[in-house]
């Protein structure tokens, strides 16, 4: 989950709107607004890459420690308990 979040969230939330705004209405914006949007694009890429690196390192650490990697904390016998079901 962390891999998907780190790669897609920042690009969807910040990078794409800033990029589209610059391309579609960039000539109508004030210079400080254009500068802010232009600086937001590489900044969001860098932060996204840092999040991706952190997610990969956490996955490697979890796999190295004997975990299952993609959800070692999940216990199937406890999955339905919050809903009131008993096995």
C-alpha cells in the first residue's frame, strides 16, 4: 500500500494540477504564481521519490525480518471480529 501511495498520491494531488494549470492558463497567471507552480512540479517528484524509497526500504526490512512483506500484521482469525462475526 505504501508503494502505491508514495508513487501516485503526490503526483495526482500536486504535480498534475500544477502542470495542467501551467499548460492551460500559464500565460494569464502572474509571474509569482507561474514560479510557484513551476517549482512545485520538481518538488513533488522529489518528495514522491523519497516516499517510494522509504516504502521499498520498509518492505525490504519487513521481508528480511521474517515478515510476509505485504501485510505480515494481518491475522485471518481476527479479520471479521470488528463486524461482530465469530468463527
